[in-house]
RNA sequence: GCACCCGUAGCUCAGUGGAUUAGAGUAGCUGGCUUCGAACCAGUUGGUCGCACGUUCGAAUCGUGCCGGGUGUACCA
C-alpha cells in the first residue's frame, strides 16, 4: 500500500511534472482493494480529462508493479486490486515486536492530565470518561514515540475541605465515618451543599462562615484542622486508588491542586507587577484576553484574596513548564469546561508560555428517565457510582460466562475483570468523544455485536489455535498465495497509518472501530478457513499470519486500555 | 442575546466533499453447533441523512438561513 503510494507519486511527477501526494483508501471489496481519486484532483490542475490521466497512470503503474490490477471507473477513480501475497510481503518487511508504532514523536514530551477527580465525592460514572479517554491518549502518544508524563490533577484544595469538617462535626460521627468511608464523606458533602444553598437563599451565612473558619485554620496549620484534612484525604485517596486499580488505570504523578496552591499567590503578584494581570477596585484580580478574541476576562483571584481554579491552574502550568518542559499538555476534562480552557490557554500565551495545549473534551453522560426521556445524569437524581457499576458488570460477566460455558465452567477473577472493564471502556470509544454518551446497560455493557466482548472473543479464538499449534514446526510456505487471509492482511497493513493518524488527531474511537473490524475479519476467517487441519504448508502460512493478527489485535486494544482474557 | 457541540434505520452510533444499492450494532424475522469454542456465522425487514436555498460534473459531507436538543457565558469546580 505504501509502496503503491510512493510509486504513484513518482509516476505522476514523471508524467505530468507536478508534485503530488497521492492518498490511497481501502475500499469495499466490490471496488477492488484500494482506490484513489488522484486523477480527478490532477484534472483540475492540469486542465485535462481525468479519465485520460487515469489511463496514463494505470499504464505506467501496472507495468512497474507486476501482479497489480488497476482499472479506471466512473468519472476518474482508479481502483486497484493487489495480490494478497504482495500485502503479506510488505507487512513482513515492516514487521517488528511493536509493529504499528513509530518514532515521529521522538524527543518530544507530553503531559497528559487525567482523571482529576474531585476528592469530596465518591468515584462516579461521571469520572469514567476522563480516565479512559486520558489513558488512551497517553498510550497513543507513546506509540508515536512521545515521552509521556501522566498526572492526576486531584481536586483536593479549598472549600470542600471546610465543608467536610463542618459537615462531619454537625452531621456525622467517627462510627459513621469508619463504616461508610468515602461514601459517608460524599453524603456529608452533598447534604452540606444543600444546607449552604438553603442558607444563601435565606440570606444568612452562619454555616458558610464556619466553613471559611476551618479553611483559614488549615492554612495556618492548626493541629486539628491538619488532622482532619489528613484523615479525610487518606480515605478519599484510598478509594480513588481502589477504583482506578479495578479500572486498570494509573498515573505517574498525583499532584493535586493543594500541591500547587502555595505558589499561586506569588505568581499572581508577579504578573500583576508585569501588567499582564489587573486588579479591580473590589480587590479581585483579572487577566484580560481581548487580544485573543475572548471578551470575558479570566478571574485570577477572588475579591477577598482567595484562590480559585484559575489561580492553582496558573501555578500548575508554570510548574509543569519549569520542571517537565513539555511540548504538549493534554487535559482530559468534560465539555462543560471548554470556555474555561480557552481562557486558560489564552492566559498562558499572554504570560509568555509556549506549549501546545489541548483540551481533550468529551460529552456528558445522559441517562434515560422512567418515562423514556434522555437527560443529563445529575447527583440530584442519583449518580451511578463507579464501584456499583464495576460490581454489577463483574456479576453480569460472570453469569454470562457460566451460562455460555455450560456446567462447571471456571474462570479466573482476573479474566472476569478484563471482560467487565473491557466492556465499559469499549463503550466509551464506540462514538466520537464529542457526543454525549447514553448510560444504560445495553450500551455501556454490551457483550455481543459492536463490543469489547466480541473483539476479545475473536482474540481468545485465535489464541486457542495458536496455543494448540505451539509445538508445530513451521515449514517453508514460499509459494502460498494468502488469498484466504487477504482481508486480515489488508487490515494489518493499514494499522501503522492509523496509529500515526491518531497520534495527530486523537480521535480514539477510530481505534475501537479498527479493533472491531479486525475482529469481524477474524470471526469470518475462523468460520471458513481451517488452520490446524490444513496441510503443513498452508498451516505454516496461516499460523504465521494469525500470530501477526493476534499481536496487532492485542496492541490496538491495549491502546484503549483493554486486555484480552485467557478464556471467556 | 452571543459562542460552541449535536440532529443519519424503532433505539445506540460510524461515515464529514467523489461513482451503482448511505454502513454497523441492537431490536424483529429465517437458517447454521458429533467440526480450530455459537459471546459466532449466513440471510432478511427497516432510511424525506432535521428543513430550505446555494456552490459543484457530483452534497449526509462544503456555504448561508431556519427549526429542534444540549453546554457555556468572571468571584463554582
């Protein structure tokens, strides 16, 4: 495929004296294996009939590449049919242990920030997307040769802490906290938020003052305040680690807001002195962004001098640039913060920071109401907790394995976990991340059709064949034509191009679609082509291809953070 | 009001300028397990690509306007 593109570029330059970049696309089988519209593109520039241009190109290219069939059709498309053996040879030439990966990002460094939970509340499905999407982006950048630093930007600073202490003293107890853990903290937090809102409506501020008092105490290093902070944070962080562990997620760093907060005030002063920021009469500090086409200034510090998100994010940005010197920073945060990040990136430019910032945003999670309407999931109507989701998913996975496998079927806990988390993650990559995502069991935990289970099953099937053939000694398969394996080979041949493209555009759902397409090809192949029972030469060729297929399938799923179970 | 995102089969979604029949999954219907595992395979029903106008040899795809849904719009995160 790549060879063909190169050849076409050479031929076009020779024939028409123009430089071009031919793009070949894999086509549906009825249109041959590959197709290009290059003749039509050239027609405009050369002012010639596209069919005639196509005919000239075809004459040359078929002469230079033996076995290639090319045909001009319609207004000037060229459809190519290539020998399967040629595709196999091309793959074999490029084959290595990490086939698909490239070095285009060599020497470049990226920071990927995910899943950045708010520590005040238990891990809910609302945190699903930042984790899965962020992890996948880190993986695809690594596959393109980047050095990647992952950092969980924990929401561990400010008001939530004060709310916890006041809530704990008023609404909870040591016993309740001991038994409820993070869920008790979450309950207290949500109840307190409700009370605070009520108070605000009534125009009083007794509770709010209390909250502020504890925040001040913490800043001053008060012993009790520090003790509570440590205690609550440990409970929450332990919970986050548990759930991330079950999801197969981890990050290199966990530098939360609290880590950056101490330096933020000094930075605000610095940029005030520079004239980059301005102080309002009420004491608040803003950064004007009109020069970037943003007419809402960014609030950098509250009128009472307190920090807010922007303040710690300023310190975060400066810290990362000073300590890690990245070329790119990716923030995996939901779509509702798009405007905020536009401001943040503009502010970064204004203070002279040069880095390619990218807000990896994604749509919200909706759920169906009882009367069949689709609406946003909210804590008021009851969020689904991640631990509940995982428990239920594992129970369902286990049940289906046992019913499908017949009596006495045993499967390891680890394989169950791979099936359960695989299904959930795959659902996140089914659609473009910009779309909202519907949370219902049919879509988030599909086990048939377009699903992780389907792809994993294909992997398990070829895994079985390869395990059976482990001791088989391959014989020379020189004359084998690979026509039966053509659909598999064509997909594998495309894989490096896909990895490279995703490294640029980060459209990770395309990886899920690739894995699914490969699984479809595997299952079809499995139905009609015997491997173990084939004669030695065919068997050798087929096993060789299946080993490559298994490696590519595993690699593509691993980018998405999905593993293939040993059995299912 | 303004900005951004979305609108494709009953449902969940791919496809974002190139050709005949716009593709998957799911739901419905039909067939296939003594065969390398049926979480599979083969077949079938189902579409004014939100609407209108425009650009083009050609529009789900590009442009403009409208309709519908969502999100955001400085002291929340």
